[in-house]
């Protein structure tokens, strides 16, 4: 028999039996999930199997990269989700006194005080040691993809002006040791890597520190190194300020992002058919996230400004400006970062796992519940 509920008129009203929450209509549940932020979706998925299934099926979508940083280097790390404007914090002892070298597919390459390198996933706490890989002397690092992939390569490049060449160190997860080779530059050109390399279409691309007309290319399958004679961007003729260069892969192409606040950033695409940098006025809806250690791009991410550049520093070259829109050609502040009183020592953009997979595991659930 149903319960009776009394209105203000005093007349009893008979209602049906209350149904359990697990029997909530799927259509209603899908509507609820679509309006929740990340940590609430994780909590919702723990109510029952049906809710977990709906949450997983809905949220295997493009996600915003998170900003990983540690203010003090004591193992207390924070994550910033720019799509939600929310901070997550976690105690990760494995990252104490570690230095960020680069990131890819949710993994970070780290170095300790003795320059020993490891691969670590801060979401799953998985760790992969790299035997014999020392970060000392290496200029920049990059990963082709996450180390759980059979095609994964850890790439490090060191310039050597004495013999007009470079030293490249590679590690394939699962191997017993690293491989280090020396390569002479094409036409004995002076090449010193000046930005984090980027992996695109099976090749590692490196930008010269001294000139954007020199682009180094390494093929990890053929073990070949060459320098492309690319026509320069002539940025020095258009701006007298020092410009910071970033390479990023976007939709299968290599982009060069040149930044000098408060000037507008310049974006170029590497046109291999004409061997030149082609300036872009638009990212065609994509969003670029840049940092000194790794840069990446995404498309169609909810609550992320399209056709924009997100920066990794709290103080964007001296100002509180963290997003640049190519639509209105303006810098915009990201208010959540204004609450941070600590100058960030090291920050890197990192891709969180797909919600239908690793984000429902215990480590991140515990992280969200601790907020």
C-alpha cells in the first residue's frame, strides 16, 4: 500500500511506492550526467552498476588536457582542469624531488636528483623504469605515445657543436637498455634544439634554437637524422622582442607557435611540399595547449574555447593572461589561476585517461573525494 502525503489543505493524497534510484529512467540519467563535472560523474558512477554503465557510455569523449604542477616539489601535486576551472590535489610520493621532462597520453617522463629517468602515470600510479637512461646533458625530451603502446619511443636529443651534430638517445619500453647514437648534421649545419620536440606522422621534429629555418627530423624506425632547409618566418623583422617558440602536432601537421606577450602570438604550419612555414590566422576550431615541456592540441572539447591558445604559466610573460583567442585577437584571464599565490616551478599539460576507462579507477576516485 502506498504512503499518504498531506497537503496544506489537510486532505490526504495517496501516492505510489517510491522506486529505487537504480530504476531511474536511462534518458533522465543521461540528461543528469551531461550536466555534471568530472568529480561528480566519478561519484555518480559508484552508486550502482547501471549508473556506472551510463556514465561510462556517455563520457568516452574528447577531454581537455589538465595542467600538472607542483608548487614545492614535495610530492604534493595539483591538477587543473581548465574546462571546469577546478583544482584537484594529490599526494604522490613517487614524484617527490622529481623534475618534469615531458608528457604524453597521460604519462610523464621524470628525472630525479641523480638524473635517472622514469615514466610515471599520475592517474594510475603506474611506473616504468628506464635502465641506463640519464637525463644529464640532454637538451629536450619527447614521447611518441604512451609507453603501454608497442610503438612507444622515449626520445632525447643533445646538441654537440664540436662535430656539428647531435646525440640522440632512445628507449623502447621493454628493452633492457637504451640506445644512443651520434648523427652529423646535414651540410654540417650548426643545430641546437631550442624547443620540445614533437612527434608527428612517425617522425620527431626539432626546432633550432637560433633559427626557425632549420628543422631537424629524426626517423625512429630508420634511425636517420636530417635537417630540413625551411624558409624562415621572418619574425625578427616583425617584432623586436624575444619570442618563445613551441612546436605542437595538430590534426596531423606540425605547428610553430611563437609567443611574446603582450604581442599577439604567431602560428605557422610546416608545409613540407614547399619547405616553408605558412602563417595561420585560424586554428579551424582546434585548441592548442603550450608549455615548455610538452605542447598538444584538441578539438571539440566541451567548455574549452575553440580557436584559442592556452598557456601553462600562472604569470603569462609577466601578466595574468592565460588564454589567447584568435577570434577576437585578445588575451583573456583565466580566473581560477588568480587564486594561486605560488609561482609555479614546473608545469606541463597532461592528457587524462578516457572517462570510460582509467578515470573510474580507485586512484582518481580517491583524489576527487579528497577535495
